[in-house]
C-alpha cells in the first residue's frame, strides 16, 4: 500500500530492525508487501502466490508465516489497523481532551485519506469487498472499523462535555457527517477524478465542526 502507513517494526522503530529476529523481520516485510497488494488488488485479490512473487520467495516460505490465505488477510487487516492507530490515533491522544483532540484525529485521518487516494483505504475498500461476505475476515474488519467509530464517538462526546461543542450536538449524527466527508473524498477523487475533491472535503469537514460550536 502506497500511503503514509509505512513499515514500522513491531517491536521498535523502523530504523532499528536489528532488534527483530530474522523471522519477525521477514514477516514484517511480507506484511508490507501484502498491504501494498491489498491496496492495489483488494483483500480478495490477496494470495500467497502474489506475495511470494513480489517478495521473490517460495510459496512455502510465505506459508511458514501464514498457514492460510484467510489468516493472511486477517493479519493484513490487523497490521493496517496498527499503522493507522500509530499515524492517526496515538498522536491525537497527546492533545487535550475535547475539540483539540477531535480536530487532530480528523486532521490526521483526512491527511491519511489524501495520501491513500492512489492506493485505497482498507477500512473503506475492505467494507465494499466484504459487505455481503461471512466469516472471520469480515468479522475482524467489522470489529476494527467499529472500534475506530467508537473512538470518534467518544472524542465527540468529550468535546461536548468540555463545552467545545453544543450541548444538543448528536455524536451519532456528527459521526455520520464525518464519515460522509471521508467517503465522499474517496469517491470523488478516485472514481470521478474530481480535481477539487480534496478542497471540498476539507471545507466540508471544517463546516461540520464549525456548525456545532457554541455561539
């Protein structure tokens, strides 16, 4: 996946991979390749064979780290989520409760969404792919996306509690509006190739917040 979610070693900084065992490092590199392929071909297009070809490895070498295509897909979703949290969620938590934290979450999410316009977001593309599927892969993606939505709901509620947003602000409706901005950006930029989609999405996201500020 060509995005800001770059390879970061699971047990340390990407610049210090020596702390990883050879097996752990190989798995991290495989996941990096798998994320790229998932962004290009989708989760359903992700295969052991395509990863082996990209990594110049044997299929058995990839199977040594993932015992099935399903487990590979699940770990790719989990790895994307780990990187998403590091890029978006963790930095925002360092800010004060309320609107500063919420605005940082949305700023970083928008920034990431813009960087993923050429590759796609697994939260969004995966939901489209798996919406009518059943099984562990869909269940894992649903859980992760719901966790993110719940985090946004909590951030909105904190902003209300701190007096940064109106008391009658409905967190669920605000979440729907926020998601509409991100989905609209992906649709207009990727599918319709609208040149002004980024500018429109940023303006709409700002209006969503401004309309809910106390007078």
